[in-house]
C-alpha cells in the first residue's frame, strides 16, 4: 500500500502495512508532521485526505468529537486516528489549524 505524505516541507511516498496510521508513517519516514498527543484530542495532526479516503478506517469517536461534520465531509481526518485498511494509494496532506 502506498501512502503519499505531504508535511510542512517534506513529502514522501512510503509503503504502509494494514493498521498503520498516517501519523505513524510520517514519524517513521521523517516527514515533518506536527502532533502533540497521539490520542485524537489536540488535533495538531489534522490532515486532508486528497485521495484514498475509502482505504482508511471510518472516523473514530475521537475524530467525531474533535472535528466538525463539515471538516469530515471535506476530507479532513486526524492523522493519529486515520489507519490504513485497504490496498491502494492514499494521499494525505498535513493541514493544522495554525
């Protein structure tokens, strides 16, 4: 499974295994991706999924609590919660609030 990660300045296409989160992949491959908590509460790892949303798990309770419905509809996820579930390409772009 290929995941294209676009951080602040670093972009990489990496191989992913099932259940890897976008944040785990970014950290493992030295993509400059901001985060604070890894639990879905700070939303610092917020990203936009430009392609492959159907290849990720459904939004978690943490995401439903933290993100607005409009954000979810527009492809935003929390990278610490968005886990790879199916074969294919995923494109994730780090999009923090600040």
